[in-house]
């Protein structure tokens, strides 16, 4: 059973603020969903290896060849705040 | 001749060739219709009218000059708003990306542009493709053109609705757990989810990387094959893209299913599936039999574990994929901050909608220390078993035939407050994503309310040809049945 | 109480590939902020990573050069955490299937030789840089370094002192340079170490609680940080306290370490297999091929210098500790053939110059060829050793060819007996007292006369001939 405390901890890990009301709501939702997800634990997977992919491919590499980088202006255009050269943030010192 | 907006892509393309239609007229006709009908359907988030008309003029000039034109030259298309379009907003129907203008084109967009397709606009979806009704768009809900009180399905609800509502002849959707096929079924159009790796994901804003796949949403099977021809193919920018020789899928459009072995997996006709849906799909099964296919019942015993395994894997990957939305390099930044932590937390809390947060929380939970083995690892083992199930049935059958969704389109707002019930809409589509195989949804009649029922055909990895051939044959013969 | 110190190191080395690990952007150091960037390394929505094949090759090379077993099956994993220098909010690293495991290197500290175990070597991507914005007082993010390939080399907790830790990092640095996978420029941060350290009373079996001090980027700071941390932990224990398991930073200017403020929940990295990258499978053939093309390692060069060239063990060890220095040595010897002399120049002058100037041995102001030419000028008797020192200083300043310096400054040695005799006769005649002193058994007088003659000849007189002629006078 998933608790409110766990939801708070998970929200911390996910960098989400949740109001008391939201915590309450997500806790109830998550109890249902996790119980549902628990179904996977009723399947016998003895001796079964995990698959991270649907396909069995491997060794997909790129040659070590330089490609032109992007125009900085293009990259910074979407930044909520920049000084024209770099993304800018409040001080990290505090 | 039909009204321009009712034409298929291949009909439009032929009309250009025969000079019956001009590209500019077609593009303008669609924008005129959009201006009227999209008030009700609400499929489009962004329109690219100026660029589209300029492009139409340029392409028409080439037609006039008698140049050899690409397969989609001058054909309008709508794009799900999670595929990056250079210089055109790509919002993922999220506040988080409300003003995001990508500096690059997704590989599929590049391919479409090379083929001469004209992008009409970007269409609505569930936020970050998380949902089955397009009600989770941060901007507005899209309505089903067949019945405006119903959802169009999701998450590619906008892509389905604009094609069904004649606001674009074709569109691109993306499918992580059924997001192309289920809305195609709900709106009565054709939706194809290609084999994982057939179409490049580069530039598709990721929901669940190991499951996401882009595919065509069209009025008929021929258009699906033509659009697949354009977007399929190896891409060195996507490590999960398959290295295969290019195929011409239109060659598979053969009106013949004689001798094709079709399995009917009994688990897909269980109690969760609406009886009217079952009835229509079984009628289609009969049609296939009459057309000479060999039909037998079969079993995919791990099917019931697919949906929970899918939600674990998809949400785990999503929780990580959506970490990048932190208010620094792009996207929404909170107004309310002093420290860096405030930027992270407040931007994400204010920028993401409820369902997205719910899935991030679930995904973070299943990956967190102490739960990883019980959920994530276990789900990855389920994936292995599901793949084995499919491998086994495909030793015997060329195709599987199932309903696409357990029900027809439901009423807007009827499931919005019950996430788990909403998740059940993916019941019959997720096994396909979990195993990576290709599948197509196409209409096979309507229920008593007049809502379309979709049938799903599933083929083995990279056998889109058999899929298209069977779908084409059914399409050619269903009216006369 | 006597304590035993337990040290393990995590060394991060930037690989010297041309491009980043997952995109084609250049890894070149410097460059204006955010100019070596693209959608992939800035973590744009929709962008996907593709692994640089050289990164795998370099990591395998490093593994083979440190006696590791190379994994036939390997994969990459996501390490999830939020930090402004980490654009995707996850680092792509390797969790449970690293490319290399179970290796070791041998170090020498004083007379003692010791084997340090290597737990694993894995590949991962570097983060961007946060720079203080002097204008606004805020922080700026530069992603030029984001996505530069790293190998992380994790040692066993086998080191017992700062000296051993420094010897270990020096050894690793040497090996990585030799095999050409990293330029190991510590001042540019391309080689840096995290120090894991704990202490326990001698005889106690259980390990003490360890702390991790991150991102040390000079040998000096590694040594100082270790001494500081040992003293700190001793003080904590002796005053009855407990050492906390924590992550620490080292302030080199203040000469102090301090604990980083961290939230405990930030430590759950939620590792899982990277779904955007396919697994890595290495064939026997691939691994053998890298093994076959591995360049000569420092150990074997050192042995060769001792047995074939006859260098003293100590000198051979010093010269081979750096590939650049050893390459310099070999290049000079190839030109002049006088290994002994090259070695002497390295041991006395070149190491000093590099240290003074703070440069690597491949960045010296003069070439190995020019040093060799200088040695040949001495060997041929064109200049004296004393003059050679002056020429050398000039080479350090200008990088000029020594032959040209000698010519331009007229430093060619005078070996003409007639010319020298003329000076000697004059000096001896002017110093009768010195002759008397010499005859009375004061040998110093000889030195005085030689000095006077050299002064007269502006140092260019051939010392052997000069000596001979003065002695002839004195012994008349």
C-alpha cells in the first residue's frame, strides 16, 4: 500500500511540488494504479531475462567525425533567460 | 468528382498529375474548411497557412514546368504536435512547450518536405501523448467528427479527427500504446503503427523511447502505404532505427488474401470488450474467411500482463524523458522563483498537467530504490514473455486479427476522473507496442450509436507488406459484403 | 591511537576523441560558450544520442592497458538527477554492465612496489559548466563540455596514504597518455579524481565510514585533500564523534575541505537501461585487434631503457612516467644517438623547465630535435658545456635552433692551440704569484689561471686545451 509519505518522497525525486489536496488525490490514484501494476508479479518469470527493447539489435555506432554545431542564437532562442551567449539562472551559490 | 477536402492523398496527387486540380486551390480549400469546421472539431493547435500557400505555389510551378514530382508533392498533411518542425511551434499540447519553436526538423518532417508534402498545421493530442481521449491537452479538447459529443480517442486524437473531419487528407500520429490505432478506430479511419525501428524517432518528443513509433493516419489503406513509403527508412540519428533496404509498400496493395493464415487470439475477445465491437470484428473475420484466408483461434497467454507491464515501462521511461523540462534551456519557466530549486520545482509543477504528473510519479516510483526489481525489472521480463508469445503464434500465422479498442468512442468527460478506467482503453493495443510488431487499425462498421468500430491486424516484425495487403483486400471487399 | 587509512579513487578522464560521445559536436577545449552544441548535447526535446565508436575503442584500450577483463555484453544506463549542468536531467553512464572490470596497476612508492586493484572502467558523458555571471550575480550555463566522453576508472580501496594515491593517479595518467586515449590535462579538467577515504584503528577489521571528496584536479590537491581529510577524521574520532558518510568539496585556495549541502532524497538516481541506445556486444576479434595495436606501455619502455640503453633505474622510471617526456627522449636520441646525455638534460633541466612553465612535455618551448642538435654541438667540440647551458637558456626563451644561436652569437669554441697559447702566455706572465703558489702546492692557483684565461676568451676557449697549455707552463 502506497502512503502519502511515499508520494511526497516521489514528488521530491520528480522535482514536483504537490499541494495537500494533490497529494491526497495522487495517493488514492496511485494506490489503484500500483495495485493494478502489481499484477505483473503474479506471472511466473523464473529463468526469464529482461528485454529493454522489442528488437534484438546491438552495436549501433557513429563514426568519430565532426559535424557542424548549431548556431548558438538558434539554440538559445527558446531559453527563458539568456545573455546571448549562455543560459542564465539565478545564482547557484545559495 | 468529390469535394476536394474529401479526397484521399493519392486521388489529390493523381488530380495534380492530370491537371484537374492545382496545388494552391487544394491547400486553400483545406484552410477554408478548417476555418469553418475546426471551430467545432478543434483539431488544430497551430496553422502554417502562409508557409503552406507559398510552398503550394512553388510546387505548382514545378508541376506546370513538367518536373518529375515526389509521391506527396503538393499533398497537404497534418502533423501531431509532438514532432519537431523547424520554425513552427511544437507544443506537445502542454503549457510546458506552449512557446517552443524547435531549431530543427524531425527526420519524418525532413522526409515529408523532401517528398513535397505541405504541412497544413500541427494538431492536438493528449499532453506529451499521455492519454486515450485527447482530453488531456492543456489547450482544448478535440471532438470526434462522427459525433461531436464523443472523444476522438488519443493520444493522436487531433491527427485522427482532422482526417475524419476532412480537414486534412492525411496526418502523422505517434503510437506508444495504441495512440495511432485507437483514435483511428474511434474516428473511423486507417491508422498504422509500423514495426518499432522502421520509422525514425529523431525529433519526436519522447514519451516512452522503447515503445514510441510514428505512423500514418489516413482515409484509406493506399494512402497509408504511400505515406509509409515516405517516412520509413534507416536514420543514422536514431540508434533504434532499423538498417533495412527500402521497400515500396504500394506493391503490397494486392486484392488477395487467399491462403493467408490469420490467428484470432482469444484473449482479445474477453469480458472487457464491448459486445457490439466483438460482433463487428467477428463479421470482418468472416469476410476474410470468405475471401480465402485461413482463420483459426489462437492464444497469447501473457496478454493480461501486457497492460500493467506497459504502464510500468512507459511511465518509467517517461519520468526520465520528461526530466529535461526544467525551465532552463527551453519551455516554461515559472515567474515565481528565487533559487534554482524554485525554477526546477515551480516550472515543472506549473508547466505539466495532471495526467503527466501522475505518470511521472508512477514512473519515478517504479524506478526508485526498493521498487525497481518488483516493478520495472519484472515488467521487462513480462516484455520478454510477450515477445515469445508473439514469436510463437507467428510461427503458425501470418497475421492476427483483433478489435482495436474494447469500446467505441466514449462521451467527452465520461472517464476523465478515472485514470485507471482510461488506461483500459489501451488494453488491446499495448501488446503490439510491448512486442514491437506492426499493426493497422481500420474501420469495420459502426455500433448502434453510429460510432465506428475498428479492427486491428497485427503482423510479424517488419512484415508491413502482409499487413497492408490484408487491410487493402478487406477494404476493397467490405462494401460489397 | 594509530589509524590505518583506506583510500579508493574514482578517476575521470576525458577521452581525446574528435567529437562528443553522442553527437558530432567538436570536443575541442575553449571556444565561446555554447558554440560546440547541437540539439543532442543540449538535450532538446526529440533529440537522440548515437554512440561514438571511438569511445568504446578507447575505453577497451584503457581496460586492456590496465589488465581488465573486457565485457562481451555491455549496455548504457541512465542516471537520473536534476542539476543545471546536466541538460537531459540524466547522465548516460553504465551501471551493472561496465565495459571493463577487474584490472590493476602497479605503483612504486620509494623502494616499495604495490598493486592497486581496478574495480571497473565505464563510459559516460561529461556535464556542462556553470560559470558565475559577474554582471548579474547569477549563474550561466555553458554546454560546450556537455557530452564530452569520459571514462570513469574506479579503484579498489587499496591505497593507504596520499603518496600512494598520487603515485596511482600518476601511473594512470601515464598509461592513458601512452595508449593515446586521453590528453590528461589536469589544469583543463580532463583528468580529475574523486577521493573516497576512511580511517580505522590499526587492527580493526571493520571499515570506518567513508567520505567522498569530488573533483580534485591536480596531484597537489589530491595529496593535500587526503592529508586534510585524514587529520579531520582522526580529530572527529578522537573527540568521540562519528564520521558522517558525506560528499565533500575541496577548496584548494583555502586548503580546506567542506561538506556539500545535499538533500538525502537526491541520492536515488533511479538507474535503468538507456532505451535510446542499443547494447554493446564485443567480439573476440574486436578485442584481440585492439590488444594487438596497443602501443608500448610505460613498464616495458622502462625495462628497455634500463637493459638496452643502460639508463639508471631511477632515471628510466622518471622519463617513462610521462609518455610525452618519453617520446621527447626517444625523439632526441634518434637524432643525436647520445642517450646518456639526453637523459642528463631531461633529469637536470627539462623537468625543471616544464614545472616552472607549467606545461606538459609535448608543449615545451623547443623541440627534441633542437635539444639533440645542442648535444651534438657539445659532442663535436663546437661548444663547451658551459656555453651549451647559455645556448639552452636561449632555446627556452626563443625556441630557436641551437646551431643558429651559436652562430648568431659567435659562441663557437676556440680550439686553435696557437690562439689559446697566446692568451695563456699573457695571463701566466701577468700572474707570477700564481706560479709560485702552484709550485708551493696550492692547486687552487691552477683554477684561478684557467678562470682568468676563460674570462679573457669570453668563455669560448676549449677547456681541455686550455688546461693542457697552462699545466705545460706551470710544470716547466
